[in-house]
C-alpha cells in the first residue's frame, strides 16, 4: 500500500526539526573531515590567510553564523558551546567557522592557528570574543 501525502499535510515537532537540522549539520561536518589531503591543506591556507589578513571576511562570516545563515544545525552547534561554561569558546567558534566558511577541518584549523603570530592571535581572540558576547547578549534578550 502506498501512502500519498502533500507537503502541506506533513507536520513535524520542533524537536524532530532540530534533530533533522543537527543531523544535516553533522553530515556536513563529516564530509569536511573526509576531504582529500590537498583539499584540507588548501582550506587551511585559505583560513589562515583570512585570520592573518582578511578580518572583514571573518566578521562577515561570524555575522552569517550568528544570524543562522549557515542553517539551524550550525546555529544549534553555536548555541551548545556558547552556553557551555567549561569550554574554550574561541577554539570552538574558530573550528566551527573554519569548517562552515572555509571547509577547513578542525585539526587543520588548529594548524592554521599555530601559524599565526601572537599579535594576530590577540586580534582574532578579541574579534571572536566580541562576536560571542554580542551573540549571547542578543540570545539573552530573546529569552
């Protein structure tokens, strides 16, 4: 027996929607991890260049992330570590942003980070900290 359903007749709960979005996000993150070594190295170079020289690109990407433009799954990932008090928020944000914007796996994000000078790291820390504080303030206002 075949069941025909129109899209407008299908409803899912908010929990199911969030589960589906997390699954899509996790699938995307696995795909990024499974790239070829050449693709990973290219992504690392792109992300390093953005962190070292192109802060406007990072700021724009952070805005996209905090506005949910990368999808609900990415926003849920951001929310999960932004509210976790025992986590290195800057590292988590850097890895999430590197994966979503530059297709750079987390291990390669760490390598790109190590290539930065202390002065560059301080600038990126400040930029990411400000973005997280702004996101948390907006989130608190919504709640």
